[in-house]
């Protein structure tokens, strides 16, 4: 291990490893006029147009020529990797010795010592490490070494005494580790096959096994390929026909040989476009559908590895106050035609198992089923209406369009609807969000049509079409047949639990009655309202705080602007040069100072009439203006009021 680590740090070893990898293989190109393989050796060639990705050379085929290239024959082309130093690769191809500058670790000098188990010997008998003789790369041959250690074996004279005494020769130790004579099987003597299955399952899922990893059970389990082969062989023995649709068909034909009350797979539909629809129902659970008031459907994704999804049929079982999955459909299609086969398979399977037809109360007054609740998948609702017409379930009612049928029996799950709308929260305004949430409460056809028009004409693609997905089961990505068999065991356990609850009267959740559910719902709503009130209060407090901060900043800015304007006035008055006027300036009755042509005097009244926010009246009364007027009175002579001289 240390030698391999040191070799990986050597630039000479990295370049030499690349050199050995390309020179140990031949060109696999073929000629156009025959199927003969080129089989040319690797040679070093230079790019015609400068360097490519920092390298001036590449590895090509010795039999390449421009003529063969023009004829379409493709020979090998291997680029020198970034981590391989090109100057060393060039020396290796030219069989030139490497100098000290080509190796920065010096780990490849001298001989190497490596002990290899006989079963791991390479076929060519060559050492996998890189060696050099006088700086020139060389391929070393493995040499067989004998162990000089000797043992003295003493056995009793009596042949019936099988004891023995073994004494090693003193001073001559072994020169190698003590290899095992035989391989230890991965599965030693196990008490039962369950332990073996657990090891295989742990190897497949990379999980711990009784506090230990499978890699700790046996050295062979450290090899990734060994673990994969172990799982593959175990599954092949368990599922000889595979775990895909072929294995499902084999299991389906096996179920057909059983009694109807023991079957689980009731229908398998395959289509020309590789689509498949598989109907699975536990017979004991199928009888419960006749007493259900509502059936609920939901799609679970990622349970099966690949494109197949699990479509569940659920009911609320009033007798034991429990939501129960009574049927599962496995399909890789979600079109309207596919859901026709789904619903048809469900109704036919329930009729075959129970001997009674499942129908809706609106079409058959003796039935208990009021309707179906689904998610936002429109195709499954349309498929249900088509099956009702095909099976003539509404034969006692006037002829109706499938849209009218859905208005009587179909309801969209409010949880799915709200989840889908709230998923748009970051993409729409609050007003649009509230309007989208109002759909379940629209009462007139005009309002509903306006809602459809709004969504269809919206420029937001998320509003035009959104689909809520609800994964109620943790994804396992199992193969198709394994997922079906796991569901079979789960449904069988559910059926036994329900049977035991009915017999004993003890429920899984005694607080799941209608009254308890109403109470819990009210408590959840109260907590949600309190949370909203707290959130609104925090928002209001935060908004008021932000408004106060904004007003404070505005006041501070006004004060700063006032200081700047006063400073400008002070600076302007201080820049007036003192001089004696040529003639006195008259003073108007409004006390306005008329500017002299040669001097710039600030017209205070004119400034006060401007649109500026500065309060000039307050400024005139301030102490700042006193030195200004004193300077003006000193520098300019003020004539009397009655003086009319110019």
C-alpha cells in the first residue's frame, strides 16, 4: 500500500503508467476493404496546428497515413492526459533515459518487493510497478521465491493417535505472510437461509448488519464487483424470470392457478408502445370497498425504479376508523386511455372477487359510494367517466355527457389543490394568489368560466399549468416485481390487522372518531390562526418600525440640507470685497436691497419667493445672519428715505 501511495506521487511514475497503458494495447481500427483489424502499435505524433489543450503530442497508430485517412479508415487517437508530464512521455517513447528533473520523489530507484498470492498473479507475469535501468524505463518480470523456513513434524507411533507436534526450525522465519490454503466461503455454515438473505439485502442496500458492515464479514465483500455479483445471483435464483414486466407476467400466471380469494395480481395489460398497467388488489380488502362512502386515488412516485408509478385506491373504513389502501395500480402511462384500463380493471376485479358490482349512489340508490376524490390529474377523472359510460353504470339515469357525470361524482382533493396553488406563492402577487385559492368556492358557471379564462390567458406559465405531486411513501426505487411483492405483503398485513381489530374491538387509534377528528381539526385551525395573528402582528410592528426609521432619515436629511444652505449663504456674504460705493444706493419701501452693477448682493426677498424649501424668514432671525448684516451696513452707505438722489 505504501509503495502504491508513493508511486502515485511521482511525476515519472504517472507518465510511465500512461506510457504502459497505451503501449500494451493495439489499434482496433478496421480497413474499409476488409474486416481485418489494424492491430498497429502506439506511436507518438505531433499536432499539425500548435498545441491542443496544452499538449503538442498525441498517441496515434503506426499504420496511419494520409491516404488511409482519406479513405475513411479510423485509427487510434489517444490524447496525453493533463496529469501526465509531456516531456517525460516523449522521452519514454524515444527510449531516452530520465534525469533527476523528471522525478521529484525518487521512489522508483532500486528494486521493489511485493508479495502476491498465487491466485492473484498477473497473466503476463510482469510487475505492475514501473522500473528503470540507468534511467530508461523497463518492464520487470516477477520472480518466484521459495521460503527457507522449515518445520519438524512429530507424530505418535500409534496410528490411532491423531495428535502431532510441529516445531519450526529455529532462526529461519517465514519470508511471507501465511496465506490460507483454501478460500473462506462468503457464506460459512449458516444456521438458516434468513441470515444469508439478510447479508444479501445489506449488501444491496449498503446497510449495517447487526452493528457490522457487510465489508467486515468477509474480505471478499470489500470488492464492489463481488457484492454486485452476490446480489445479482441471489435475485436471479429468487426471480428466475427477472424483476421487470416478464417477471410480473410469470407471477400473474402463477396467481391464476390459485383460488380467487388468494390472488393478488388480477390484470396485466401490455401495449405496443411498451406501456403496461398492472392491477393488484388484496381479496380481503376488496370486500371493504362495498361499504365505502368515498374512494380516494393518489399517485406515488419513485417507489418503482424507472418510469412506472404506483397508483393507490384508498377508502376510509368507518368500522375501524382507519384510512386503508385496498388496491394498487402499477403503470408507466398517465393518459386518458391508460386510466380507462385502470378504472376498468378496478371495477372488474372487485366484481370478480366479491360477486357484486361497485357503483355510485347517484346511479344506484342501494349503493353506499357517494363519489371519488382525486388529485389534479385530469386524465384519471376523464377515464373514470368513460368507464362509467362503457360499463353502463348510469343506465338508470338519463343520457349524460362525461363532464356532467364528473360534476356528480368527482371531487378534487383540497389538500392537493391548495398545495399546488401555494407552490405559486413566489411567482404571483398576493391578489392573484387569493383569487386562485377561491376556485373551490365559486358557485356560478360564469365565475368558473372566468376563472378558466384567467388561468388560460395568464402570461405566467406556472399559472397556466401546475401539477401537485404527493409522495406519501418514502421512495425505495425497487424493481417492479419486488415493489409489487412488497406491496402484497403490506396489504396482507393490513388485512390481518383490520380483521383482528374487528374481532377484538381494539383500534389502532381510538382518538380517530369523527368527533375526535372535528376536535383536532378545530385545534389545528386555532393554532394556524394564532400563528397568522402573531405573524401579522410582527409584520405590522416591523412596518411601523420601518416607517419611523424612514421619517427619521428624512428629518435628518432636511437638517443636513438646512446646514448646507446656511453655509452657502455665509460663504457668499463673506466673499463680497469691501469697497466704497461710487454713489449711494436707494432703499425701497419694502426694504429690498438693490444690487449694484459692480457688486453682487443677495436678494433675500427674491430667494424667499423661490420654490426652495429653505426658511429664509427663520434664517434672517438667526444669529448666523447678524454678522452678515453688520458687514453689509459697514461696507455700504445707506441714504435717507427722503433722499431722491441717484
